[in-house]
């Protein structure tokens, strides 16, 4: 081989090594960008997830509180109705007589 061919081959090998180094550096940069984007996306997801969970919990607490209040009101109204009802002892005794002493 002539010196010119050896120089050309050496130059081509050098260019290939430079290209390989550039490719490796580009891959490393891309990996860093992907990792940073993933961290950012995960943080955003966690933030939005926490907000949704918080909203759902607040809605649940609000609805259960409203149902508890409604239940208490209905029980109170029923107790008032029962307390206000008079006793008809004569009708009760007549009913017992008709059932027990047929």
C-alpha cells in the first residue's frame, strides 16, 4: 500500500471514530432529555392525580355529610311524629281481645 492510501484509510478511520463519538454523545444527550421529560411528566401526573383524589374525597365527604344530615332529620321527624301520636288504649285492648280470645 502506498502512503497516500494509508493516509486515506487512517483519515477515514479517524472520521469514523469522530462520527461514533458524536453518535454516542447524541445518544447520551437524548437519554438525558428523555429522563428529564419522564421526571417532569411523572411529577405532573402525581400532582394531577393528587388533585383528583382530593376532589373525590371532598365530594365523598360532602355527600356523606348531606346523607347523614338527611338521615338525622328523618329520624327526628319520625320520633316527633311517634311522640305526638296519642295512645288509644281502648282500641288496643279491643284488638288484643279480638286476636287472643277468638
